C-alpha cells in the first residue's frame, strides 16, 4: 500500500521537530508533525522535551564565543604559554 | 595527591566558553569580556604554583576571573568623578511627582534574582554541554547560541546538512536528559 504523503515515521517527526526549534521546518513539515503528534506518544514526549529545552536555553540567554574569538584567545595564550 | 590536576594547554578549549558566559552576564560587552578572560588565563598561568588541586581547574579560574571583574569595575569607578549623570525630571506641575513612580522597579527590569537564576541556569547548561562529545557541543553552540544558519555551519565544519541534523538531534536528546536530571528536578 502506498504511504500517504501526510504521514511520517517517528524518526522523521523528531527530525522535523528539531528543525522547528530553529524555525527551519516548512509548513507542510509542520503539518505532518502536528498530525503525528495526535496519535504518537513517543513523538509527543520528544516534542515536549525538545520545546522545553529550547525555552530553557532562550530564558538563560546563555552565550558562547565565536570560533574566531576563541581562536584569537587561543593564539594569544599560546604565545604566553611558549614563554613558560 | 591533589584531587585535581592543572593543564593550561586545554584551558581555552575547555573553559573559554564557560568563562565567557560568566563574564558577559556581568560586563555586557563582548570585547571587555574577552580581555578579562585573557587576563584570567595569564594570571592563572603566573600563579599556577599556588594551585593546590582541592578545587577543580574551572572553579579556580572562576575565582581569578571574579577578581578581574571586580578590578574592572573598580577601574571604571575610579573615573566616576569625570562622569556626568543626567536625569530628566518633569518640571510641569501636572506631572510633578510622577517621576518617582516612573523610577520604581519596572516588571521588565532585570533584577539581581533574575541574574542569579540565569547565571545558575547557564552553569547547568554548560555542565551538560561539557558532557557531550566535542563535535556535538560545537555544532549545538553554533546553531543554538550563535544562531548560525545551517549552510554556514556546514561550510565551516565541512559537514552535510543531514549530518548536522543528526548531530543536533543527538546533542538535544542528551542535553534534554541531562537538564531533566540536573535542573528541572
């Protein structure tokens, strides 16, 4: 039997859920995810945890260095290390 | 034998992001934060002989960084005589006295308590990130904290988009589990 284009597997649904956290899921993908959420407990649990993680990160306003900033820090520190 | 060892070769790789997050919430300027971290590493290097190994390297570096941040604010305050503070009060009679209400705490203002909770939450997130494989943590930070788009990360790390999403999925699953244990409960 041909699988309906609206139905996705649990893995696919989780992948869409990940993309949705970054606003990268298309409308059709979000529709497929919503449909899956109606009946799949595993997807529902994953989605809940995933959304909670996004909210936590958002609330924390946690920050990190950009790669170039870290590299600059590393090269400056290496110069000092070599003097030791 | 001391509980913890010291290895400055790994400081930037292991602690720079953690120290940066700690500093940026206190000084709100990326360049100043980086300078303070750099000074912290140098001070750590000079006083390595004083490291007894009772606390972790990270805790020891944070204690140095705290002093650097205090020194930074002392320096700023030593110039306060040169600064001019302006406050605009309403002078017309109808709104006279309203200035006081305008200056009472605004719900949207960040309180010291909010800062503390955010700082502890940041620590919890970094503790969990520290448990991830290096690549997962790197991709997660680039995507989630630095808001880089998929294409940029793929180019920079030489990975495919599907590779990126697999890494992100693993990182998010581990982080959610870790936060569930260490923060939510």
